[in-house]
C-alpha cells in the first residue's frame, strides 16, 4: 500500500511538471505572437510615416519657393519705387514712362496672386498638420518599441498586464495614428510617393553594396600592402660591383625580413 502511494505521488508530480511545462510553452507562444504582432504594426506606421515625410518635403519645397519669390519680387518693387521717386516720370520717354507706371501695378498684382494661391493650396496648414501627425507617429512607434522591450522581461503576471495595456491603450493610439496619417494624402499620392520611396531605398541598397565591396577590397589589400612594405629586394648591393649567386637566377626573389623564405616574382 505504501508502495502504491509513493508511485501515485510520483505520477502526480510528473503530471504537474508536464502541465507547468505546457502552460509555460503556451505563455511563451502568446508572448512571441504578441511581439510579432506589435513589430508588424511598427513597420506599418514606420512605412506610412516615411511616405508622409516625402510629401512634407515636397510641400515645404514649394512653400519655400513661393515665399522666396514673393521676397524677390517685393525687393524689385521697392527698387522700382525708389527710382520712381527720384525721377520725374512725366519728363521720360513713352516706354520708360509706361514702365514706371505699370510695373509696380503688375508686380503688386503678382504678389497678391501668389499669396492667394498659397492660401488656396493651404501649404502652411498642411505642413503643420503633417508635422503634428509625424510626431504622433514617432511617439506611437516609441510606445510600441517600449512594449516589446517590456514583454521580453515580463513574467506571466506582467505579461497579462502588458497585454491588457496593449488592448486598452496602445492599440487605440495605433489606430488614431494610422487614421491621421491617412488623412494627409490621397490614394494617388500614396502610389506616387511609394514609387519614389522604393527608388530611394534601391539607391541606398546600391550604395551600401558599393561601400561594402570597397571595404572588403581594402581589407583584402591591406595585408598585402603591409607585406610589400616589410619586404626588401635581394638583387645584390647596388653600391657593390660584385654579383652574388642569387643575382644569376632567372627570376628575382624577395625576402621577408622576418622569415628565411623567398618568394619568386
């Protein structure tokens, strides 16, 4: 009877051990699946943010060009007005007289037209909105990366809390960020900027391959260059008229100063 109790306890202990192992394995699978899920969302936000940044740079370029054009035209208008005040326009010829009368009107109209175009295209508002959305995307990526790092060191209890945090807070932040990023561009712009982004990435990969090949070639050539610098030529003493037996060989030989071997050239 006692023997049966001992075997029964051993069976229960083995069953408990197996059950704990199954639970630990399932917990690890849940943790890994959540980590992979969050990494996928990080990639989506990162790719979307880069596309939005490309649009931001394009809008910023046009906005700066229009502002520079307004500054330049305003400077020209100021110069013309200053010259006009120093001259008696009525005494000038017909062409010069018409120039000083009409040019300020044309330049002022051009400035008003460019300013109205900038307001119609809403460059400043779009740039501010894209900047805020991009910052929110960066913050969302930061929160998700921190979640991944916490999951790597979390036990079962902490994992449940982090999982609930992801469902209640971080996933909602991810949805808000994605929706705001989508508001910054149209479907056609997504296609154009995705194509542009792919070209930039291919160019970057090509440069990385070129730099890697150059570094590998330098690594291969460096030992050879060092060996050549350490070698000395044994073709006889140029200050001595005598000829050594080595010099009568068909090929010259190079001796390494630290070894007794010779290398045929």
